[in-house]
């Protein structure tokens, strides 16, 4: 699937189709593979082949009717006779999967009124969620399920993107609780002795989890996906900055954590978390991507139901307890999401991000602009950004302004962020965090808000029915907080 995706990016649709066809013929009958093949066939304008791939996906359990109804790539296929029957088969698969796997089991239900949520605020949240291309939204209050919404679809496994990193952090916490990793400050060389010298010898588990390892890495992931072994690729890379000296978001470092989990536990990370985390929570229907060498991916790759992701959040909100059983220590939860984990990024926890309600500002520094210019980003595109450079803006205002200055073009935004690396946006906060979140591309979010006894999950499928900018749903946290905070009174 990765090779097909890369071929598709390069415009080589025959190669993309051939990669998927050969995988299917070799016996890899995953619904995700057949669904991707349908998209590629549709892009190649072979609607008959796309229809056949969708039938194959349904035959092996594809369960996302919303994807069939909304995906932009499938628009020409929806005109074919019999398409409505495919949608109904997906609905049937979704119902059967939910029943078979007990999706969301163990959650008592309540109503918005009983949960003390503002119903006008809830209506606004749901409208915004639908308008932003959401696939699933779940709310838990006081440990009970307020509601789940799928916007014309149904519950299904959804790719968590970088919110996967939040689960990786839990694996380390569990291993520290078990004594299999002595502490966060255990050096990586304790697991990989080849890292005992030089700057590599200074890198600890903490550095990998708070993005301060100094490991050389791009902001993008194409080089990672092109490698055969993501753990070895990280190990063979250089550490170019003194560990702990700066914050730089690092997918490569997170993939290395998967290797540490395996060395410490004796199990692959996905197998370990299935046993130690998912099984006690009753989470049975999930999938975790692996690299070609069989390592579970750390930076992304976990697919699970929004309801089940919400159960993980609820366990964390309850201080690591689930139905009377301790899953994780409160000490780890505080270290992970209770306070900044390093001095360079006040919202940075340990692969989770801290949430501040008031007083948070973001600044685009001139250092980012000059680095992007040195790396070939055109001055004509930088000129509008200079108008907001070095000016702290409230978080809710910064991202819309930043996008507008780049013409609302997500590709241009991505190019700027790549070429401005390793410099970062600067953040300033006031007060203590009110919660923490697992965050992934496409607006995938798990919000854990102990102050309000609230868990909120929003997940999306990249079906291109809305732009990448809209799909990010940057207002999600603010709209969730309006459910439980009174509106400010006018003066």
C-alpha cells in the first residue's frame, strides 16, 4: 500500500494499481487494500474496475458507508447501477462488526441534558463537525456516553494519523510501571548498544517522547516510507543537535520508540499494547500498520473506532483506572499530559499535547521565514507572512491568519513548514493546562479534560470532500469547551 501511494504521488497510476493487484493476488485480502485500489482505479477512470474493487472490499468486511457516499474519488463510480446496494452492504458490515467486536462495550449512556452540556453549543459542534468532513465524533461526560455521530456513515476503524503517537507513549508508561524500563531517563543505548557513543549516547527515552532527541529528521515522511525498516532507519541516522537543547517534531524518533518497546517487553509494540491496554478496555477491532520488516509504525498507522479511542481517553481521565482495574499509573499520566515535558514548547507533553483555555498565543518568527527563503521558498509567497511575523497572536486567530497569508493553499503551507525546518512556531501560555490531547493530521483528536470530566474524540477519513484546511477542524477544542463553559457575559 505504501509503494502504491508513493507511485500515485508520482503520477504513475499503472504502477500504483499493479502494486495493489499483486498484493491482493498474494493473499493480502484486507478491506483497506481493496478500498484504496478502488480509489486508484477511479482516478485512472476505470470505473468498472473501481466497482469490482469495492465489491472485494465489502466481501472481506469493509464497513464505512460514509466513505462510499462522500469520497470525492468515487464520484463517477456512484453513477453506476448497483452502487446503492454497495452502500447498504457497508452498513450491514458495520452493524455486524460492531456486534461481533463489542465496539464501545462497557460505556453506560446518558443524555446531553443529564450530562450538563449546553444543547445549543452541542448543535453548533455537530454542525461544525459535519461541515468539516468529520467521519466520527464521540462525547463522554462523567464517564458516560453522551453520544456518537457518524454523519451519514457508521462506526468503523479510522486511521488515527499522528494521534497514534499517544498510544506509543502509553506503551512506555506501561513498561515503566512494570519496571521493564527503569525510568524516562534511561538512555537509548540500554536497548541499542550501538548508540552508546557521542551525542547518541546522551539520548534518553524522554528525549524521544518530547521531540528533543536532536535526531536528524525531515518534517515530512516520504524518506521514512521509502525505507525498509523504520527502526533501523532511525538508528542509522545522525544525532545533529545536543539532546534536550531544542524542540523539533520528529516522526523518525517516534518510530524508534517501537523498537525500544520490543526490546523491553519481548513483544512487538502492537502485540504488547493489545495485551496490556486494549484487551483490558475491551478494544478488539483495531489494525496497526507495519513497515516492510514487520515493525509496527510509531508515527502513525493505528486504525480503531472513535468509541474505542474515547475509552482510552476515559481511562486516562480516571487516573489510569478502568472498571475497578488499574491499567496505568497516575504518575505516568501526569508526566505525559499534566505539565510541559521540556522548556522549549509549553504545549509539549510526552507525545501528548497540553491544552490551555486562555492566554495562549502563537508567533511566527523571522527565523522560520529566513530559513524557508534559504531553502528555496519564494520571496513572493513569504511577503504576506512578513506582515504577521514576530507578532504574538491568540491561538484561535493565528492559524486562520497564517493560512490566509499563504492563500489557503495546504500544499504551500506544507512546503513552507518543510523548508523552514528545524525552526518552529513559538508558543506562550498563561495558567495551568486544563487537559491534554492526542493529535493527528486531518483533525484527528482525542481531548481529555479532567477539569470538566469530559472526553471528546473527533476522527476523519481523507476522502477529499473538503479541503485539507477545513478537514483540520481547528475550532474543535474551543467548540467542545463551549459545551461546559458558560458564554462570557457582555459588558
